């Protein structure tokens, strides 16, 4: 008789938790609190975790294929890789956002300087047309 990789109770509980998490991500996408592009990594990894939880023998086969002796060690390795990919993804998004904010701030500063120059020119034109009005 083969030993089970994951007890049935833990397997069911894990599937319920992962299903709730998947529902929550989809809910955030529908409420436009999370963009589909930013959530693709969450969706894909959650579905992959659900597949590995539903079919735990796949985890054993995957662990054996990469030379890991104990499937739980493979879970930790996959978890570390998952965290590294998520951190990299968030860092890329944050870097792109910082670059956009910097560019917008620079454009705003240029527009303010241009507006101030236009206002000065307008004030000079008014003062040269109506010198008595400028004296008050």
C-alpha cells in the first residue's frame, strides 16, 4: 500500500483555502482594485497550487524529477521561488511607477514655469497698454 503524500483532510482544507483565495483575487479584479495584468501571477500560481494539492502525486513526481528526496522540501523550494518571482514582479511595477511619477513631476514643473512666464508677459503687456491702471 502506497503512503499518501498529503492527508485527505489537509488536502480538502488546502483546496478550500486556495479556492477562497482565488475567489478573492477575482473579486479584487472585478472591483478594479487589482488589475488583471498585475494579478496574472497570483492567478497562475494559485491555480498551480490547487493542481498540486488536488493531485499530490504530481508533487512527488516533480520532486523526483529535479532530484529532491523529500516532497516537502520541494514545496519549500517552490515557495521560495514563488516569493522571489512575486518580489521581482512587484519591484518591476514599482520601478515603472516611480519612473512615470518622476516624468510627470518634471513635466508639471516645466508647465508651471511656462505658465509663470506667460503670466509675466501678460502682466507686462497690460502695464504697457494702460500705465495709469498699473499705478493704481
